[in-house]
C-alpha cells in the first residue's frame, strides 16, 4: 500500500516539476504544493515506522517458536531494549499514530513478559506452580518439553507480573523447605544407634551419643522454624510427620537412658547380690520381671538399628514408662532398706549410696569391705586377720593399720562375721576399747622410764595424748607448789620442758624409721606450744591455776576413778572419744591455728 502511494506521489511530483518549469517561463506565481510535500514527508515517516514494526514483529515471531527450555531471556531483553531505543528515535509526529502506540506497547509488554519468563525459569518452579499460574491467568496449556515462548505469552504475563513474582517467591521459599526436608530424610535414614555391652550380663546397652542428641535438638528447632512459615501449606503433612517422629524419638531416648541408668545400677544389687536378695525378696522378684521386660526391649531395639524406626515402634514409650515406675518402687524399697542399715550403723550416713551398696553386697566378706574402712573411720585403712588352719585369713581381726601403716593390735580379737552393720559396730567398739586400754597403760607407765624411751612403746596418738595429759598435770603441780611458797617451781618446769625438747631434737637428728620420725616431730610440735604457754604464764607472773591464761588452754586430764581421758577448755569439758587417728602430722600452733586438730572428737 505504501508503495502504491509512493508511486502516485512520484507521478504527482513529476507533474509538479513540469508545472513549475512552465510557470517560470510565463513568470506566473509559483504554488508551494504544500499538500504534496506533506504527503511525501508523512509517507516517509510511515515507511520508517512500518519497517520498524516489521522488524519487531518478525523477531518476536521467531522467538515465539523457541522451546521453553532454550529461551535465552537475557539476549531477548537486550534486543527488546534496542528496539525500544530505536522506537524512541522515531520522529515525534508518529507518536500520536496508533501504529506507533501499538508498536511501543508490544515491545514494553514483551519486555515485561520476558522478565516474568526469567523468573519462571527458576529451578524452584514445580508443576503445582504452573497450575497456580494457569488458574491466575485463566489460560490452560500443557507444560512439557514442547512448550514454547508463544504458549507462555498467551498467558499475558505482562498483566500478571505481581502474581508471577508472588508465585516465584513462594516457589523459592518452598524449595528451601524442600531442601531442609531432603537433608532431614538423608540424615535420619543413616542415623543408627551405637551400643556397648553391659560388663556383667553382656546385654547391648545404648551408648550416649552426643552427636545424635545435638542433631536431634537442632532438627527439631529447624522443623519448628519451617512450621512457622506462611508457605508451609504444601509441606504441612510431611513436616508434621517429621515433628511427631523426632518428638517421639526425643522422649523415648530421654526415658530410655533414664531407665537404662537405673537398671544398670539396680541390676548388680537385686540380681548380683545374694545378701540384698535375701533381705528384699519381694522387691527382688519384682526386679526380675523388670529385668526380663527391659532385656526384651533391648533386644528388639538392637534388631532395629535406625534411630527413628526403633524409637517410633508402637507402645514403646508406654512400656518404658511402666518399667520406670516399677524401678522407682524398687529404688524406694532399697532406699528404705539402706536407711535401716544407716540407723544400725550411723557412720553409713557419711558415705555415698553406691559405697554403702557395695559394702552391703559384700557384707559377709570383711576382706572385701576393708577398702571402705577409711571412709567409715578416721584413720583405719585396713585390718589384720587371724589365719585359719589352712593359712587363709579368717574373719577374726587381730589389729588395725593406719594410712601411714602404723599397726595397733586389738586388745582382743574382733569377730567380723554376720551382718555387716553388726560386725562394724564390733570393730568400732574394739577400736575404742583398744585406744582407751593403750592410753590407760601409757599414762601409768609414763614415769617408769625416760620419756624418749617411753613414747616408742605406744601408738603415736596415745603417746601424744598422754604427753598432753602429763603436761597439764605438771603445770597444775607447779601451780600447787607456787601456792606452797616455791616461787620458782614454774621456771624449773620450764627448764625441764626445754631439756625434753632438746632431747627430741637430738633424736630427730639421729636415725629413725619414717613412722617414729613422724611421731617425734608431732610431739615436738605440741611441746613447742606447751613451752610457749608456760613461758607466757611466767612472763605474766601467773601464780594461780584459775587464771584465764591457763583456763583458756586445751587441757587434757586423766580420771583415775573412771579410767577416762577428759579435755577441758575454760568451763567446758569433753569426754575423749578414743577414735583411732593414726600417726598424722600436726600444724604448728599459732594464735591463728590455736584450735588445732585434736583427738577429742577426731575433728578440727
């Protein structure tokens, strides 16, 4: 059509040229032929515009046949932008024409659609998202390998840019959830329990795997975050299923280790200890049922290594709760039983339940109980037993050893047969009787020979206590002589103390066994304090035994009538408890350590 107009205008232009030539001959006024010139100008603009339209339409037509997977949106966008630039370069007069408006809209709509297509090429887009897009646009088509750009442009994507962006954003978020669920499935498919054999029964017990517990906690938090997303709808059932599985796994693992720990603790008591079984027959029978049920669960668990499958077996949590409640009854009965033992031998209160159970389970074998003596007595490490006819140790204890390996023979053999709390009370009585007997003899024999010889005849504790008893007695004698008029009696006793100290120092320089050296050093430490007390009373000119300087000292005395040792300080009096303390060192006594460890009660 434009060519026809072009040819007609050319004809008119020739006519115009001929007329203009004739007009010039006759010198007539020349017409400008504005209409013809305007037609020529507009035809040129139309030709340029429609050439542009042809190029654009042919390019877009070629693109429309491009398969969906091969669409290169980036290149198409660049070409569309070039088209848009060329369109803007056309004469301003054409912009009012419908052809120009249509061309401009075509390019802009194509650009918008291409942006939507680029977003739809996201790997997050799934079939369900295409269906959502079709529902939004009202156009149906089959999305497959043969789908072309033309099929997508039919959706008029330029009209649904926001909807496309919303669907793509949703797809991206859903792909994140898909990835989490895929990793979750991969993790728990390969997550297996680890086992270790019980030392006594060889039952395969679950091993505490910190990595498993940490993974379980992290994944539960992940699922909680996924569940709170507004895009959860498509994965709701799967996420809920995983939440339920991992929650059950968490509960089962938690209660399992609690039951396993309690079973391990009680198994050696109710199954492995005949003494406990005889004392608690009903609870022992109850535990046997628990033992069978727990071992059945263990074997079933061991046959299903996968964590999720094993813990999500129907009824497993209920069975574990039942076993736990039954174990609690056994524990309660055992605690009541242990309390009866503690009442019978109160020193059991100061050891752990585990140690007490070990003592009770070996109660008829004093040789096995010996390892706990240091926890029950201040310084009794072991006992020496009488040998039977075959040369094996019997249950008759002949003496005791301290931690420093000092040996003190009992005044009479101690029978360690029968129930453990009974024979331990006999050991306690024998220990106290022995220390009291040794002290009675030592006090009596103190003046029969020089002190440096006398102190080796008795245990360190006895020698030390009797030294303190005689120090108190000698100071009281000195006070009595002062009252009788012998003013220098305290000074004379002070010189005697210095001489005794010098003797002890000479002994320390010489050859002594480690035990004897410790004994002499301890007595020397106490003697230094005693000397300083006497020196203080001399410097303050104390002449009466009722003076506070003297009464404020810890003073040991021996009561001949009761055959007991008493300790006095100010107006307080304590009976010596005769707890065996062994051959231990003492702190140097200063004003800050004046309440040094004292054998009255075996405490600081």
